[in-house]
C-alpha cells in the first residue's frame, strides 16, 4: 500500500467489544452551536516535552508517523487508506496505520491515550474532542489551524476547539441521519415520501400490510437507537430543548421526554423486531434485500454498507425525518462531524502536524471523497466531482437545517449516554406506558448522580 501500512493486530490497549464509553459530544454554533459544560479546563500547550516538540526538531521527510484508526468497516477503511497514502506522498513521511475495530476503539479510547498511543488518531468533533483535551490527553494544534483556518467556516472551527480556546482536531467530513429507502420499491408499490408523522405511520402500516418490514432497525451495539431518540426529541420539542436535556438542564422526567417515548411506542409495531439482538449492518442488509422498506440511520452507515456489499447505490435514496410538531418542522437533524487529533504523547509531532496540515485542505478532502461515497466534506467551497446523488442531497439537506446536533453520545456526558443506551434497550423490550414512566425515573436518578 505504498507508504501506508495497515495492521489490525496492534490494538495498543484496545480490547473490549462494546461501543462508545467515556465519550462526550458537542452541538455546533451557527447551525452547529457550541456547548459549554463542566469539564475542567485543559492546560494550554506547554509541557515538559515542549523542547522535543518545537517546529523543525525532527525532519518530516523520511520519518514515520503512526495513526490509530477506527475506520474498520471495509468501505471506510479503503477511503482512509486513500487519504493516508495521499498524505504520505504530500509530506514524504511514512504513515503506519493501526486499524482497530470501531466499537473496540471507542470503548478503550481512554486507556489507549493514557498508555502508548499512536501519534495521530481518528476521533469526533465537539465535546468528545473537548473531553480528552481537558484530560490533557491531546495536544493543541493551533499552529496547524494557523495554516488551514481559512479552509473552514466558523462552525467547523468551533467544533474543533477545546474549552480552553485551543484547537485540537482537524475535521474531515460530516453526514446526516435520515430515512433511507430503495427508489425501486417505492415506485413498484406506489409509495410516496411522507413529510408528516401521520403520513409516516400510515406508510409504515401500508408496508406491513404488503408483507414488507416497514423500518429496518438494530440496536445490539447500543448506539444506533440513540439517533431515533434524538430525532424524535428535536421534532417534538425542538433543538434547544434537546441540547438542554443532554446537559441535564431539563429533567428526564419532563413531559416532553414522555411524549418522545410515546411517539416511539406508536412506531414500535412497524420496527424490525428483535432489535437488541441485531447489529446495524444486518438491518442495512434487510433494506438492501428489499425485505424492509425504510431505515433511519446515517449515510456513514447505510450508504457505506451498500458500497461494501456492492449493492445498488443508485437505487438508494433518503428523505429527512418527517415533521411532528409544526413549530419545529424539519429544521433539525443529527449530522456528526469526524476528524483527526494529535496525541499528547506523540513521538513524532512535527511530521504528524504536517500530515494534519495536508488533511485540512480541499485537495485532501477531495482525495478522501474519491473513495468515500457516503460522507460530505467540510472545506469552504469544496468542489467534489465524484459526489453521487446521496452526497449531493446530503449537502443540500444539511444546509437547510437551522441547527445540527452531533448525536446523543457526542452531545451529553459520556456516563449519561451509556445510561441511556441501557434504558432505551429496556424500552425497546417493553414500550408500555408504565415502563416509560419507570425508565424516565431511572434516567433522572442517574442524571442527578452523573451531573452533580
């Protein structure tokens, strides 16, 4: 693979099979409004290792940079390989990629960064970046942003900024969470795209009567269903309510939360059964096989799975989640932003920063997106000749949003996100009104302990 070497065996302390622990997220400003919170402010950029990190202390060309990657799914792994190959060619540095299963990477990120981490690592914008910056586990990259800053808008920069005001991440893409369907199925059955909740439920009923699983659904990994809660909450209660709930400025026993679960319970008869025992990839395969009519998840998963499975991507289409409360319409969605960070313990920070400077260019994003057929780039004025219909539509629909959230396990305290994974799985098993009230009380009890 030219200058890029991949290995799935070097886990560097990443060993558990579950996903998304000890994580935080952020909402944006100007449509990705920033969240402030109770994290301790990280030290600035000084440390005892500053002398070895002075610019120019290590030659970039010919040196080796290690890159910890959670891009383990085949399609994402190929796109990341194209990016790192281009970065190696541009900087003349050698890049060794250590690929770890996506879920395992998330679960063990703290011990990984505290141990012997790679120079660079894949991660997420917003609070989940801020958390590790505040822990002193990531190195500020303000000098990188002095070079790449003009490439990005203020919202992208805000999502890359720690609570101490320093930048810690170079973003690469974002992607919307939307309702996917196969155009051929809708055409053959005469289905029309719903724009309201009532139309959505009626369409699900019709699909069920036609012998089709209305909505492919999986939650074995715990995190996918968080997206359903997010969109229902933003559609019913609005973006500001959602973000305040994530910060526990609104109690989980609030009637607004109850209304979210009530709507979800109404939808439950049309969701693929056995969700807690199914991984999302298998739910996507049900959509691919036209056994299911719709699936609500991110393009980063569904469209990428179509590519991995060599399914008919041209047949895939999506619509934004229907309106529930006319006050909020379809103004909001989850559109998470991913990127790359520099470890505090990086052994070759100079070359690593050179790679980040390359990644923060339109040329790098275009190179990545030649292979990535599901995400959309963030560089200002980016022109990507390889964008397909899904990506072009993603750009347009994200742009229409008045505000964009990052995802529950990026927008809330990591412990609270984990608590909600368990609570939502219990709701999936029993969506009765009585159980909803019990689960709300449990969520509020845990939130009080976590946020106190």
